[in-house]
C-alpha cells in the first residue's frame, strides 16, 4: 500500500477520530496529538488493516483504547487532566458555543456523563453510526448500547429541563 | 412537520429506538426556527450535535517519513562530531609532540652555547700569553 492509497482510505474518517478523541481527552491539543499518533499506528499496521472488513470501526476502537491509555497514564503520573478546570481557548467551536449559551450548557452536560455514555452519544448523535457499528467499536452488545444511549439522552434532557426551569424562576 | 409527530419521535428517541433516518428528521426539525415552545430544550441539544459535526482536524497527517529523516540526521551529526573530535585530538597530539621536540632542541642549543662560552673564555688567556711572549722576545726587525 502506498502512502497516498493509505491516506485516501483514512481521510474520510480523520475528523471523526479527532472529535472522538477530543470528547474523551477534552483538550484540543491532546486530541490532535492522539489523532496524529493513531494514524501513524494505522500506517505501521497497514498490512494488517487490509484484512479488516471495516477499517473505520477498527480505527475508532483503536482511538478509544489509545485515549483510555492516555487518560490512565495521566492519572498514574498524577498529572490528571481536570475536566472541570480545563478551559478551552481558541477553537472555533468554543467561540461559537460561548456565543450560544444553551449549546455550551449541553457541551458541559455531556462532559459530565460517564465515559461510556459520552462515547456512545458522540458516536450515535454526532457521527451517526448504526448501533451495530457502535457495538463493534466498543465491544458491546447492541442492547447495551441502546440502554446506555437512552440513559445518556434522558439524563441530558432532564438536566436541560432543570436548567430551563431554574432560568424561568 | 406536525409537532405531534415530533413528540412521538422524541419519545422513541429517548428510548434509543429511533433509526438514523428518524434522527435526521428530528435534526432537521430543530434546525428550523419554528420550534414548538415546549420543545425548546431539545433545540440546544440538537444544536450542539450540529455544531459538533463541524469540528475538523485541520493539521496534515504525517506518516513516518519525517521521523526517519530525523533519525538519519542525528546519525550523520554524531558521525561528524566523532570525526571532528578525533581530528582535534590528533592535531593536539601533534602540537604536543612538536613542543617537546622544540624544548629538547632548545636545551641542546643552550648546552652548546654554554660550552662555547667556556671555550672563548679560555681563548682570552691564550691572547694574554701571546702579548707577554712578544714583550720578552725581541721581534725580528723587518
């Protein structure tokens, strides 16, 4: 496989990998590093890749594992990325969300979800994967994916209603 | 679209039973400006999803080529460093040898000149001896 063939194959999902790792690692820079690292890994394993039926799902699984490793090593070295006090600056999305309060509230609510629910809601509602694909990526049964997704959606909805009522009072 | 249908879809949505197509319908509905007031919370949620989708990885993906170059560069640099250290050492050694040789020749010349001075001092006596003999013995008249 040549470099350009490889890039043609992976380009369609590079943004998805980036957004997925950002959802897990929070920081844009960390997510950029993770994305770069991940594609390097894929490139090194290019001989194996061709035997996979669904390269994209395989890449997403690798992304998840890589991000979990990063998070673990951060905790181990006591340099944990504290989600609550980490402020994002300079990305276009955050500038936009600052303008739009309610959207940034959703952003915060999703960041507070358990990791698994956060991953599933990202993969389903942002990246629009089928339940079957999400199950393959996260090594879960479809029913488990649905249960977690339903929980995540309901939690966010309830929190939003709470915030909304609080705003009215 | 009727808000009745949307309500139904939202119930399914919360139970994670909607298909991707139905979720796309919901997405479309909430992107519109005419959202029923009791569904206002969902607008933020779907607005967030829509915005999240626009985020891009803008950097170029770099495969191993650059790292390889760096590796070779460092090998080359270390070779150059070793070579220069080696030649520098060699030069230094040569200079030291030259200095030693210079010192020993200097010593030799000093020895020579010392002995030479002794010799000339002895010659001075010889000169005095000659004048006295001249005084004693009459010089043949020319």
